């Protein structure tokens, strides 16, 4: 799973990789083939429900907790959202500006770097 890969692309590729048809996947997750097809083509946003996304992951044989979390995070990013577990953590939310500046290649002060390191260490 690549950070640049869309949720829909990953969903389709993973489904094909495990040899599952669109209709079989839809039957197992209780969704309509039309909706899943639109989702795979990035014409429909991924579900908001983590429970539904966990069901998708189970059917796609994504079983490791870290990979399930990555799958759910990819769905959030594809919807243009920050994952709920991060949104609900004030300490992490307060560190996001530092992370964004770092990702943009802006130089951080030593104090900012220490603050960011402390957040990472505690996570």
C-alpha cells in the first residue's frame, strides 16, 4: 500500500490479488456492486464507519492490526480527513503543524524538533 495510492485503487487491486470477483466481495460485505465499483474508480468516497472498513479488510484477508489500521487510514485520507484516533488526541493534534512543516521541507527550530521527538516517543 502506497501513500499516494487511492483507497479505490488499493481496494480493487487487493480484491483481484486474492482472486475475488466484485460480486463475491459485495455479497460478503453487504454492499451493492454499483457502489463498490464506483468506490474502486474513486467516484464514491470510502465508508466512514471503521466497523465497515474492518469488515472490508477481513474479507480482503488483511489480518494484521497494523495493516488494518493502514487500510482505515487510507480510507480517511481518500475522504480528505484526518483519522479519528488522531483527531481525538489533543497532544497529537497540537503536533500536526510541526509534522506538516517537516513534510513540506521547512526547517524547524531545535525546540520544535524536541517537541516533535517527544510526541513521537510518547506515541
